C-alpha cells in the first residue's frame, strides 16, 4: 500500500489535512490505543471514526513480527512478514535506531551480500516501510531510521521518499536522523535535495578503485568513486549533514595500503565520515572477515591522516547479522 492511497481513503471518509495528520501520527508513532481512541472520537469525522478499526487492522497487517533475534550488542533482528507473506528484515539498533528494508531482494547483486543473491523479488510499498517503524515502536522508542536493510532505496525511490516525508513529519523523526543509504544513483542526487524532508545520506563506497567497485557491486550505476564523492559533497554542503561513506572491509580485497592512500586522496577535506564494517562471514561467499586488530589498525592509520573513521560491527552479528541471512534461513526448507 502507498501512503498516498491511504491519504485518499481518509479524505474520502471526510478527513481534512489535520485529521489526516492525526491518524498518520497515531499509526506511525504507535501511540497507545487508549490515548488514540479519546483523540479519535473527539476530533475525527464520524464516518472516519466508524471505519478506523478496520483501517487500523489493515495497517497492522502490513508488517507483522515473524520472529525476534536479540544480539549481544543491544540490537535485535526482526524478521517481518508483509501482507502477502513475503519476509523482510528490520534491525533494532542500539541507541534508539532502526534499520528498515525497502525491497524484497535486491537487483544490485553486491557479491558480499546475501540479499543480492536473490535478485529483486518486489518493491516494499511506502506504507510497508512506515509499518516496519510502527512495529518497531511497539517494542522500543525509535528516534533514528536508516534505510540500510534489504534492498537499494534508489531503485524504489518514490516509495522511499514518501515514507521519508511521513516519518520526518507525522512520524516525529528528525530529518538528519533519517539516513538514505545507496550505492549511488544520479536520480538520488537530483531527487533528495528537492524533497520537503531532506534525509542524511550514506554512500556505499567499499573501494577507491573503479574496476574493483564494478566487480563488488556489479549492477550499481557506473559512477566512479570520484564522481560519487563529488556528488556526495554537493549534497553534504547543501544540507549541512556529513556524508557517511560505507566500507565493508574484506580481508585481502579492499584493505591494502593502496586503498588507504586512495581513501586519503578521495576524502581529505570532504565533509564526510567513513564507516568501516568488517565483513560478516557468510557460508558460501568468497570473502573472509579481517581480524579486528587489522581493521582497528586501518582505522587508526586513516585517523592519523585526517580521515574521520568509525570502525563498526554489523549490528547483531552474533545472530546471522549480515543483511538477508535471517530471511534466507527462514526460507530454507526444513531438514527432515
Ligand atoms: Fe542490495 Fe545493499 Fe545487498 Fe548491495 S548490499 S545487494 S545494494 S541490499
């Protein structure tokens, strides 16, 4: 379901923009039913009040909790069943963050990502994206939403922008706490600055070598690392938020001295943070996780050269932490 379809339905039931906002606020913030009921009966038109239980039920059915997998780091991976039975993952992050999925599967096919192995199965609708937030808010407060789960948000741009607009208004999330994560697509750099809610931007860099990037991200748009950083810098200066460059560290692949020099060349003086995340080993994938000591040494060397680098664990990595692994496991046929 699109949020716009929901809005049209509310309007057809007599809602004015304030009523509409009130219903969207109750839903997206998962406000307690009792407070909601009182407000609803006082302030909404009668046809809408009559229809509201059915609408509430439909919205709850957009994203239901299939299973929850707490990690040792305070995160929790949620396997979420969408209305048509498809499964996606959301991750409750430490410090009130939530990572949501924007597609079932993904067409980019990054060679280090389980989600990329399935190809694109379907888009996640804007209301289904917000429903992941509403579901998470029944468990914990959510003050930050990162669009870094399954899928490439740039390939589902209309739905993601609609969800961002709602979350940044009725959903009560600060605009810089909405983080659009992409491999880099020219449409993103055209669309994001025009939106009423401008999210922060995370760009998947992973290497400073154009040829290696083509191998690692085989169906990403053919922007060179230089072009990507140039476009990112323009957006960072326009919004006042630094770009978060993502770097999945693969042992022996993108952790060489040449790469470190490349990063220094590319990011020196840029309004940027480099997030380094050691690869989470996945059975059957041709990559190895580097030791934490090695990763920490790379981060220290970059820091000394003036690059703001944060070394991060993939959240909940003790519970099949790589994006798409929970879904893949849930869909494996049971062994007899
Ligand atoms: Fe898609 Fe992101 Fe996985 Fe790449 S890392 S295949 S963009 S979900």
